[in-house]
């Protein structure tokens, strides 16, 4: 295997993705691995940050999936109410997956389900005062965890990265 060239002082040290790229270059020099470099790092970053934010939310007794439900209700604005169908669509969950989350959060007293006054067959899901207080703290902890990781970049680099990822995401979905 070839040795990586020394890095400039402002460049990060080679990482595991660089090692994978070098291995591919040795056995398949014809392969253009630029996409592998980008998506390999996105995947690893997503896993690492997912684990970090999961730990931040665990301090509040909730999982990332449960955080997503509470955060979606909070973002809806007062009265912090949505139908289970709206929640499922926003979170891209099956109704069965949503029911399990709602059951757990309702047992914990973080939300309540009630009949929809506009649809006899429908339900509404609403944050309780306890749920609102918890999500306010949990979202702050999650953002702090993400901000801490993003501190490795300048503000300009972070904005540029966000723009590039937005562009890439729009081209792939």
C-alpha cells in the first residue's frame, strides 16, 4: 500500500475513508472513487452524530425516534397538535411504527391522544405541558451536541457545506 503524502497544517489528517480509497486505487486504479470519498464520509458522519445525539436525548429518557415525534409536535406551534397521520407522513413512518412511539410517549405523560372534534373517526395528538418542557430541553441539548461537532469548521465553511449538501440532496431525492 502506498503511503499518504504529508498533510498541510490546515488540512485534517488522513482518515479511514482515505485508507479505503488507497486500497481501491491499488487494486482498481481505473475506478473513480470521488463519490465513495464523499458518501463514505457522509455515512460515517451520520452514524457518529446519530450516536452522539442519541446520547444527548437519552439524558431525558427518550430515544431519537421519540424525540422526532415530540419535536414535530413542537414545531407545529401552538396548540402543539397534529393527527397521527400527519405525524406519520412528516416522519416517514408506518402507522404501526407511529402507534408504538405514541403509546410509549403517552404512557410517559409527554403527549395525549384525544378525539378530533372535526372528524369523528380521527384522533389528535397533543404535547402535554411535561412534554413541552422536555422537548424544549432536549432540542437544546441536541443542537448543542451538533454545534460542538460543527465547531471544527469556520462559519463560512459550515454555510458552504450546508449549501453543498442541500444541492446534493436535491439532486438525489
